[in-house]
C-alpha cells in the first residue's frame, strides 16, 4: 500500500442561464486505486477508483426526480482521450437502475 495522499478541489459550473453551482471537495487516498472525497458544502461522501484507463466516482445524494425528491446514485466516469483531451460521462439513477439523468462533458487543455 502506498502512502496516503490528501488534496482539495473547488469546482464551479456556470450554466447557460448564468446560474453557478459550486462544490468544494477534500480527498484522501484509501489504497493504490481508491479514493474517498467529501463535499465540504453538502457533506456528501464519494468513493473513487481506477477502472482500466478510466477513473470512476460514485456517491448518493438527494435530488429531484419524477417521483419527488429522492436519494439517487450519481456515477461519473472520467476517461483520457489524448494528452490534451478527456471526457466524463455522468449517470444519475434511482435505486441504481431507473435512469434520472445523464450528461457527457469534453475537457480540453492547451499545453
């Protein structure tokens, strides 16, 4: 087992409507391939792990659904496409099987 590694991340999403969504996470490695993170604003705890060449985060949280506010499972898979491109695919489900929403994001970075 490697030494534990800590980190922090602040994410800001600005939607087309101008609405901003902010999350602040603190991280701790749990083993060679695993991580735990806690959203400092909501207290939500996420678990992450490597999966082949990708990295998968998953957590449960309360969210609006067609059946009212329910506990949903959110899973995001991050994959590297090239040295400057990555993508994420996020799926939100109710009871782990009923689709609630999904999103795909492309990230680019200039070297």
